C-alpha cells in the first residue's frame, strides 16, 4: 500500500468503475498524461493490484432466475475432506462464490439456477451425495439490496 500514491488510487478507482477506459480517457479524469496513465496501469497490473477485467452479465437474461445462499457443513473436518469439497465446488459453474467460514457452518456458497427444480437437482444430485458433505441449508434470495460494486479505495491518499 505504501508504494501507491494518489494518482495510483485514482486510477484504481476509475478503472474499477469502468474497465473499458482508454489511457486518454483516464488521463482526462485524473489529470495525468496518457503515457503516465499507461505506465502506471501496467505497473498496477504487474504488481497484482489489478487482477483482471471482466464484463458484468445479467444472469436473469440468461435464464438464471434463482439466486440461493447455501450453507454447507462437512462430514468430517480434516484437510483431505476440505480439499475434496473444494475440488467439487470449483468444478460447478452454478457456484458463483464460495467462502470457508468460522462458526456453525463450514461454507457459504452463492449459487444460481434457472428455477426451484434446478436448485433441487443441484442440492439432491450434486451436493448431498458427495462424500465430504454432511448437511446443506438453502436460503433463496428474495431481493438484492446491494451487489458487488468494487472494493473500497482508500480516500486518504486519493486527494
């Protein structure tokens, strides 16, 4: 973080809002030359501050109308079981995100399916039969109050 100055933070903030920005557009927004923007962007990418660019897709336009948060408890708590579960989850395109947790449940998954029948198939035919899984609890998302808009960029240095 120490190696980032205010211009770097402004570049991160602007690119997080719009990854399509050209260096010319970026330079107009942050008051730095296009060549400096290009050099800094390349450095931010090389140092791993920027990990990629991707389009945001409307899942419902693709027929993935149901979003579900699934809590999973593993059958046993050891490294091999966790690895087996991780391998399963990483191969499932329905799983948008997966988090290992502390507390009552071992994992939370954010999953999309076309409908309730798709959710039922996912839980009953994929998750529950897997050796590593002991218990599954589903919660259907009724409404999204806030979706991911990017990570907070520290204001103190953007100045």
